[in-house]
């Protein structure tokens, strides 16, 4: 098997491009569901996380960062900051109904996936992106099915106790 060798700038472009594309994919899902944080927001979160990670990972001459703990600090900072951004899309109406949790979670996972892109963890990225897409595309039908099954089960137990 042949391994493709990229220059430092080409590798950086691939990592940033991957972050942008995966952010667009997840953001498109939110956009199609009419959520306030859509394609552009998710794309920028993922890209920004990748940029921040690459900046601390590599020096301008493309050598590894001198302080390996710097990566951990940047990851912590990204996730803390994204928590505030995600909190901005969570709303509760006067009846106590909460909306925006899935969008907040997709913003958070976009940041994490952006970090994975920035670090070049391609296998982790592929698995996590696949699982994220699965949760977004099939989560609602599974929730509805479980709700129907639970409500039927609940109504049967209520009927039996009468």
C-alpha cells in the first residue's frame, strides 16, 4: 500500500479542509431542521477548533510544538469556549419546554471533530463522524419509536391496574 506524503502546507490544508467540510455536513443537518445555528456556524466552529489546534501543534517552521502540555490547554480552552456558544442556542419557554440541546451538542462535537482534524487523528475522526451522523439522522426515528413503545406499554399497565 502506498502512503501519500504531503508537505507541511498541504497537510495543514487537508486538515483544515476536512474540518470545514465536516462542520458543513453537521451544520447542514441543523440548517435543514430550521435550527438557529446552521451550516456556517458549525463550519466555523470546526474550522476554528482545527486552526487553534494546529497553531499550538506546529511552529511556523512545521516542527512539533516545544511544550506538549500546550495542546491540552488549547483543547480545554476550546471546549470551555464552545460550551458558552452552545448555551446560547438552548432555550426554555415559559412552560418549561427546552429546545436547542441537539444543536448545542452538534456545536460541541464540531469543535471536538475540528480538534481531531487539527491533530490529524483521521481514524478517530472517521469513526466519530460516522457515529455523529448516525445519531443525527436516525436518532429522531428511534426516539419516536421508543416513545410509541413506551406510551403503549405505559397505557397497558394503566389499563391493567384499573
